[in-house]
C-alpha cells in the first residue's frame, strides 16, 4: 500500500480528498505591476495590482460575483484585486507544470508536501517567504504556532505557509451505536486493536448479513485507511514507528508491528470478520455501513468525526479512540500556499494571503460565497442554505474551507457544532509532536528506487493488508522483493537526511 494515502486526508482526501489547484489562467496582468516598495508606502500609495490565485476546484457559476465582493475589500485595504483560477484536480499537475515552466503570471498557488512541494522548491519555482512573512505576515504569524510555520522549511527556508485546519491525527474505530447498545458491547474494554475479536464475533453471530469490519476507503486495508502508528516521513517508505523510535528510520514492512497486524488481519479474514473480496472491492466502507451491510471501520478522528460519520451513515455512530493525537510534518504540510517565482509582485501576494489568515469577512467570501445568495446567517457565526438552495444548485460550492487560509475563521453550518473550530484548535495545540516534526524528505537521489518499491507495494500490500494473502507465506516474499527493488537504499538516504536535519534542531 502506498502510504501517500494517509496524506490525503485533510483534503486531498482531504485535498487530494480535496484537490489541487492552479489554473488555466491568462497571462495578462489585469492590474499592472509596480516597482515600488509597498513597505515604504501607505496602502493608498500602492499602485493597483491583480493577484492571480490558483487552487484545485471546479469553476463556479457565482465565482465572478464572489470575486467582485472580495475585490471591494482588497481595493480598500491594499489597492489590489484577485483573479481566482480554480483547476480541476485531474488536470492539476499538467496545467501547473505548463504555467510555471512557461512563466505564466501566478501570484498565489496551492502546494502540498504530499504532492510536489519539494520538487517545485528544487526547481527554483517557488520564492523564499521568510522576509515577506516578516514584512507583511503579521496575521499569519498570529494565527500559526511557530512550529507549524517552521514545518514547511526546506534547508532552513520557508517556501510555503500551511493552511490552518486539522494539523494532527488520532485514530480509532467508528461503530454503529444501535448495535453496540443492542448487544451490550462494553466499549470501555476496548483499549487496542487486539481487543476487538469478541466485538466482531458478536456481530457475526447475530447479524449474519453484515460484515463486522470494512475499510473506510476503497483500495486500502482496514488499518491504513484509518490506523497509522508511525510517522511516514513523507511517502511512507521508511518510517518512525510510534513517532519516535529514537530517530531510527526503519522499513515498516520488516517490523514486528507490521507482522503482528498482518497476522491479526489474516485471523479476522478467516473468521469472516472482513469482506471476502476486500482486496478488489471498490465500495467505500462508509457506504456499506449506510446500506446496513457493515458494522464498523477504522478512521482518523477529529472533534466532529462522530457527527460527520453519523450524517454519512444515516445512523448514529459511536467511537473508541485507540491512539493519542500526533502532529507530523505530513499533516501540517498537506495543504499550503506558496508564491511562485512567476509572481510580478510578491509583496502584494503576501498581503492578500495575510488577509486570508486574519480577515474573517474576506475568508468567508472565498470559502462560502455571498450572504443572502449562497448562504444565510442564522446567527453571527452560523449559516445555512437560503430557501430553495441546497448543495445541488448552489452557484458557489467549492466546499473546501480547509483550503483557503485560516479555516478557524470559518462560519459553521447549522448541522455542525458551533464550537468546532475551537475544538480543532485545542486538539492541534495539545497534540503530541512527532520527533521528526519539521523534516521534509527530498526524494531526488532515490526516485528510481521509490518507483520500483511502490510497484512491489502495489503487488503485495493490499492483499496482505486485507487478510486475503497468508502473511506466513507471502510476507517473506514481499520483503525480499522490496529489498531487490532498493528499499534499503531509500531507508539509508532518508536516515542520512533525517540525521542532517536533526543537527540543525539542536
């Protein structure tokens, strides 16, 4: 299995579950560029400038109207306008590569460490941001913890600013509450994954048409779609078990923890607790729960996870948390904003970005659209759809509030906890930190080996991690093929880079 799956949860599942952006945009400079130094001038002295923003998403009918409303604020504050350029995720890489290589004007651009951030930095296509943050990023610095802002650094330099969202992960199992209550399952007895056998046996015996455990996402095993006990250090080939391991990078597939998990999954598979076609099923596990065909799935968790799971299932869900929350580089850098070298006015780009981290009105315009048209206020911070409008006919529905800067400025919807962002903030701040938090792996020296290793993972990972393949027979073959593909070279290179990074943290 490819550990890049983990990343996408904030959005690539998150974002990528959530998307990638930038734009088939025009190279015209609608506002003209300025050679003046804004830091030496008042806002009124700034020459007009159009800031082109590129991010993932589909075009929206009401986008021109939203853009006009944003520009009223930006003209008054920094004499700027924005050109919003959403790009379909399927076209993201190709279009952004063409834009950057062709020197097309783009001032603000979505980036992600799990996608191509390191590559863009290595190619010199992103500008250093440290000085710009100091000059124009007071709102950014106030909204982000120093360690969060530093997590984007490569060789001590920031080339991106992380979006404020969920920046830590904990994991657990979500179960149908009606069945937990019906069969008097004592959740307090569940401390680890090894305590679930009796629970699954109860469901299997009493609900013969229901599978006890499914994978949250299709194309993954039950665990790695929602139970990851290591820092993947970018990509997952070479990890830090338990987010520490004395900073020793290991091949997860050779660890006793991995072998133990495979043995447990195989036992569950043979007992009938897992789907027999789990290795080939394309059905989302949450859909199976909704259809009454499944009882539980593992998931990454957040303050609103149970409510969200209940809405999606159409049934009340309950949860047992199995790990503490950890902050990793991957979580913090999964969704970021950068200023490409193509920008004609990086100062103004940073000013706009700073407002998206500090100006509630501007942020919510970009996130949700126009009050009275795309949403109505039920109270100062709670919104709902206007009469006759829903998710299917709303003219402005990116529905990616985690993407646009500081999500903690967002309004909440009537079906959300009104204090949800306070709870996210508390979780982020209280999360344990991986010992490698801030480390970014540069894959350039081992790209060939990574491709070969990922091919081997694709061959064996899913079969093993769904219990379909017997690990006694197949795990040794898997490990042998990984070694032949060059996994040890990847681990050695990652260890070398991690050691060098650690020296700078003293």
